[in-house]
């Protein structure tokens, strides 16, 4: 009897061990799968006091993203929230008084990246460098070093770099306003030379239409109106970087026209399709899809269209625009000129309209 009982106890103990081992093996796999599925996109706002003290454009941007369905995101940074009236994810790297040249020279970004591991960086940086009479070339060299460090942290980093907001020379320094213009004029060329397909750089124009008189409280830092403008400028570029087109509704929204203009095939089999993605009082969002119907990969493309009702482009992403009166020309940026045979690329824009918003018929050429 004792032998039988011993064997029974050993069998029970062995069964318990096997069950425990099975659970130990299964649980880590389940945990990893769940963690991977739930990982949000990590977004780092990077800059000086315009970004972080308190940088309430971030709270507006966060809440707009949440309200339009972009909820699987995480604003990251080693600095905590620094005020603002509405609840938001306030983590950031907006260091008051910081110079981008100092951050680059002292390799400060490396530690911030290691601590937060972002997937996307929103960078508005250089105001204090302008104030301190750093040259445009010196500032751009610092930008390049920071971009290299971002890519060392994450080879697929999406990088949004702002043309910085203007400065009031009367309240800051007599030469600062022109220095900002000089820097902003140089940023697109710098970005075009630094961008890659794996880690694209998108230039976000925070300068155009921004008034130091009505959009700042001291000639430098944005007030509530300025915060709203900055949020509005970041939003479509960030949504694009998140991997989807900007949402089709922006409150308050009216129903966009349902008519679709004809598609015209241009030289090389290139076609361009125009679409109004969203429309609200005085403004609308459009996008154009460029398709390569030829037999070989393109090197570059150009889209042209003519507005019929006085519409004016105010912002564009994934393209370079020029507008003369009603005539609009958009060319590729460095990372989307090559379209494989049968492939497509899309650029989007914001524009104004009054009364009527007839969709134009675009034409397309490729080389």
C-alpha cells in the first residue's frame, strides 16, 4: 500500500510540475503578443520654450488627434506637462532657453532619445540661436547632427521640422526678424538634401501667416491664437506621418461636393486624380493622387491645375507648390519622385474658398 501511495503522490507531483512548466512557457508568449499589439506610436515634441513653456499648441494638437480617431499615440519626452488649461498628454522635450546648436554640440538629444524611444519627432528649434546670432549654416549643421542621432535611435524615424514662427524685431533684436527669414528660406533645401525614403523629413511651415502682433504675447512666444495656428499647421503633417491620410472631417464640417473631375492622362501615362477630402467654413482639405501608367519608374512628376473660384493654397505636404493667380503647379519632393510602373503617390493640401469650391481637372507630366 505504501508503494502504491508513493507512486500516486509522485505522479501527482509530476503532473503539477508539467502544468506549471506549460503555464510558464505560455504566459510570456501571451504577454509579448499583447504588448506588441498595444504599442502606441511615440511622438516627441522637441524644441525650446515655444514648445515647452507651456507650449499649449501641444494640448490643442493632442486633443484634436484624439477627437479625430488618432488615439493609439503617446507624446513622449523627459519633461512633464507644463501647464495649459485642457487635459492632454503633456510629456515633451521643450527646453526653455535652449539653443539647438548647444543641444547638438553637447549631444544632449542622445540621452533624451534613449529615455523615450520616439517614432516621430516634431521639431521647432532655433529661435534662441537666431537671437544669439548663430548663422544659418551653423543652425542647419546642428539640425543635421540631431537628425543623424534620431536615425541612430530609430532607423525609420519620421521627422517633422518647422519653419520657425517669426520674431518681432522691435521687441527682441533689430536683426532677428530677417535672421528668421534667412533660416526658414534655407530649411526646405536642407531637408531635401537630408531626407531619405526610410526616414523622411517633412517641412512644416509655421511662419507663413503667423503675426507677431496678433499671435504672440511678447513678439516671440505664441498666445492662444498663435497656439491654435501652430496646432493647425502640425496636424495634417503629423497625421500623414502616422501613416494615413488626414481625416475626411474637420469640425465644423459641411458636405464636400460629390462631383469628381475627369482624369486626364498626360505624357508618359501619368494621371492625376483630385479629391476634396474635407470642407468647412472658408477652408478645405484636398488631395491629389499621381499614378504612373507607364512601363518604367519615374524620376520626377509635375501636376498642374487651375482653380475656377479663387481658391488659394495655404499649406501642402508631400509636394512643393507654387501658385500664380488661379494656376497651381505641384512638383515632387525628394522622396516621392520615383513612382514604379503602375504605382501611385499622393500629396495633400489645405486651401481657402469662398462661396463656390469647384474641383479642378489636374494634368500630370513625368520624367
